[in-house]
């Protein structure tokens, strides 16, 4: 029996060059103090059709819940119709008590499925340990599965689900946006040029001195003290158009998936590259050892494996100077390297100073 030869694959994705366009301030910056807060809580899902985890943790959770309801069980409950879960949610900015948010429910035990279950009342806490919302409701699980006679099939994931509007907000998070004389804009990417252009655009709209760039990321903006005027001011501010600074030439390499992404500013200096292709072939053949007649031995089947590694000789090739992304792609394709080799070639070109881009490996 011959096993297939191992091949390396890669996906090369490039962003095509296009003319620069204006962007809104809201697309490249956020306002300090306006943020999402993460919530988490431990809960129990009941009403499962024998697909629960039947664990001590679930029994302890049920016993605690029963105790809060005034029922004394005397011992931990164990049932296959319940499962321990972690409940997570995001508390959006400016949300008020009484409003609803979506929650995600994920099994933490050995539950086979949460389909058809109901999340029992679960407090959701923030990083400060305070309760900000309470979740409860029927789960929506996108997957499906069945088993019989030792065979089973499953579509999608059954140990996690969502409850739309499943949590009620009990506590609001105070915001600093309506306090003080200033509002601070924070750029999503640090760039002194963009910070300067943002402050200049705000100055042209609302008057010189309204905005000052404190560094390459934060812009301090003087805002009206009246809450109504401040909201209208921020609405106009976030929709101002400007041309941001030129982004940094960057090549992103994902070594796990073999993906390479380049932006349109990547350039090459003239360099020489030598490479060789590598292939690995594994061959496995069964070998039967038959004992002699009346020897009392047993027939034994063994497997003989043969591993071969082949490396082709590489030729030295000269790559010309390339200023555009299309020329860079053509030059790399001319090398004819295998996908796995291309990852190493880009790193070597960066180390040699021939690749004019920031190399980021994820």
C-alpha cells in the first residue's frame, strides 16, 4: 500500500492598488470612554433530553439554586437532563438598566448537546466583580445530531448556543464622555501624520485650537459643556472626511495556514535567490511471516515502511527592483518556489534588506 506524497500548499492573497480616498474620523478613530465591556457568569442549562453532563459541578450548581429558592436537597443533584455552562455577553456603551442584550452559552462539562435546553437564571459579572445583567431563556442551537446502534452523525456544533435578548441589564456603566471640557479621540493605528491631519480637519471645521494632537494616537478636542450640544458636536466631528497618512508597507504571514497577505506599498530591491524543492514520500507494505509446518508458531503480519526525502538542486536567480505590488508578485512567481519555501524566502529577503516592508508572522 502506497501512502500519498506530502505536499505543501499556500494561499497568496494580495490587495490591489487603488487610489487613496477620504475616510471619516469615525472609521479610523474611537472616542475615549466609549467601549464594550465583557460579562461572564456560571449557569445551569436544564430540560435536556438525556444529553447533559451528569457531573458533580452541575449537581452542586443545581443544589445551590434550589437552596436559593428555599428548597433543601441535602445533597448534590446529579441528572443527565442538566449541564454546566459558561454564559458570556457584551455590554454595549450607553446601555441602560431594563434593556436586553444577547448572550452566548457554552458547555464546560461533558454534555453531548444543549439543544432544547433552558438556561436558568444566571447573574453576569464584569471585571470588577459587580453584577451588570441577569440571563435566562431558551437556547438556540444551530447544530443537529443523532445516534443509534453505535453509529452517530452530527451537523455543526451542539455544545454551544445563543439566546437573543436573553439577558436584562441591571446596572449601567458610567461614561466619561459627558464630563470635563475635553473629549479624546484615539486612533486605531498609531500614526503621527494621521493624528496631525485629524486635528487640522477638526480645526478647519470648528476653529483653530479646537483639537490638539497629544501624540501619534491621541487627539484632544475641546467640546461644548452642554450635553445636547456635545452630542450634536460629536455627530459632526465623527463624520468629518480626511485623507489619512500613508500606511506602513506590510507582509502578513500565517505559518499555520500558509497564507500570505501584502498591501500595495510592498517593494523589492534587486537581490539574488537560490532555492530547492523538497518532497517526502512514505511507502508502507504489509509483510507476512509464515511459520513452518508443525513448528507450533503463529503467522505474524508486520508492516515495512520506506521513507524517502528528495531535494532538488536550486538555481541562483536574480530578482529585479520592483516598486509596485504587481511587479513584486511577478518576481516571486518567477522564482518558482514551493509554497513552504516562499515563507522562508520572504523572511530571508527581509533579513537581507531586499524586502521593503514590515514582516509580521501570526
